């Protein structure tokens, strides 16, 4: 029989030394470097010390069994992507289903067929390589996108920095002009910081957002956190933010990410608001969807700009006299997409309304948290 050469490292986890020896021999025949652990606790320690390419896992073991090991593995961001083949003496279907549901890639029963085991090992390692290659492509594309975003967005605030710096270097500058130049410099630096933060968040979401894990959270708490972060930017424009909508609504989300998206939308809303006006927030539940509306009294959006409002490289300078909208809208749209929701913008005679849709958490899930 011809055995196709493979490569990589496999961690063999079984409390039976004879089984470990046999599996290690099969691995070596495929050109795979084996390491061994006699229980889940030892295996977890080894995996964190040196990440394997594949794990062969027994279920019934002392000091952390296979299912407990799987739970720890999938909770670890550095190890959750390692493929696991469960090899167990238990032939019950429910054991196999349980392991697959917990993240195992495959399940074999003892005694196993060597040819089938080798095929499953080769297949798992090949899939892992393809996923790693795709991951590198995503990272490379994200790097290019980040650099393109930065080069596009930094031009306007950099012009402000350079102009203010030139003015402050003039020894004949009077006090009032100096104070004005300092304010221009402060605003430009603040804008630069926001651009970099938004570009990093957008890139991070595109790279890892698809792996986001959603859990039930109270809507009011998340909106309140976003509101508190957006208040300073709104206040600088003479705009107030209304209270977060009170109510029993629970949503499926990652609260930090959702607060980032809502903060970006609230800061954007403040730019459309007329000075002295208040941004109003409201929510309603419709079956499996929770809708949050952000209403602005002030400026509208020209019809020709609405279709590209959430585009990353859309030109937004003409939309608000107080400065361009930057990356806030596309950041919010991308984050909400990853969270299983979305955002749209409506323009009317009185101003603008942002409509955010989120996934509702069922009452049983919310009550269990």
C-alpha cells in the first residue's frame, strides 16, 4: 500500500499508552510529528505551549475528559481553529453528535480502521492548510484596504495640521489668531485619531468579524454606553443626545462591537443636527427583530448621495458644513452586518433618520443570562 506523505504536528490525547503509541506510529507513517498527552488537562497545557495542526482525542479520560477538553479548546481564541478527530470506544450516536456539536471535526469508534484513520487525518490537515491560506489572503487584503483607507482619509486633517502649524510658527501672530490656530490643530488631531481608530476597527471586523459569537444583552445598556461615548462630540456642535430608549428589549450582539457602531452613528447624527437641537432615540420590537431609530432635526441628505452613504470611500464633504463624515457610516454598517443586523438612512424635510435593525433575543435565552 502506498501512503501519501503529509506534514504537520498532531497531538494524541488518550489515557491508554498502547493506543497513543499506535496512533503515533500511524502519524509518523504519514510524515506527521506526534506528541502525546494522557488526559485533557495535560493536552490543553501542551496545546497552549505549542499549537498543533491536528488533535486526536479520546472521550473517557481522567483529569478532564474529551468533552471538557473540547469546551476549553473552543473557548480559546488561539486554539479554537485546530481540527479535532474524536476516537472513542463509545459507539453511541448521541456521543458522536455531542462531540460534533461541541466543535469536533470528525468521529471514529474503536477499534478503528487504519486506512480510514489515515484518510481522515490527511483530509483534516489539508482543510486546515486551505483555511490558513485563506486566512492569510484575508489578512493581506485587509492590510491593503487599511493602507488605502488611511491614505484616502488622512489628507483633509493633515492639511489642517500643517496649516495650523505654519500659523503658530509665525512670531507676529496675535493672541486671537493663535487661539484660533490652536483650535484648528486640536480639531485636526482629534480627527486623525478618529480616522485611525475607525480604520483599525473596520479592518479588524473584516478580518475576524465572521467569527463573532453573539449572546443576549439588554438593549438599553448597550445604547446607553454608546450614548455616553458620543455625548462629547455632540456637545462640541451644540447638540444634545436624547436618553436611551427604556424597555425590556434584549438583543443578540457583542456589546462592545455594537456600542462602537452606535457611537459612530450618533456622532454622525450630531453632524446633521442643527445647533441647539436634540437627537432622539427610540426602539420597537417586531417579532425576531429589534429596530432602533436615531432621528435628527437639521440637514438632509441629497438624493444622489443616499445610495453611497455607507460606502467606504464615498466623498462626504458636501453633506455637512461642519466637516466630512469620515469612516463612521461604513464602520457602523460593517459591524451591524457582522452582528446579523443592518442600518439604513432616510432623509426628509426636517432632517435625517438612521434605522438600525438587530436580532432579538428570545425571552428564554435572555432570562438565562
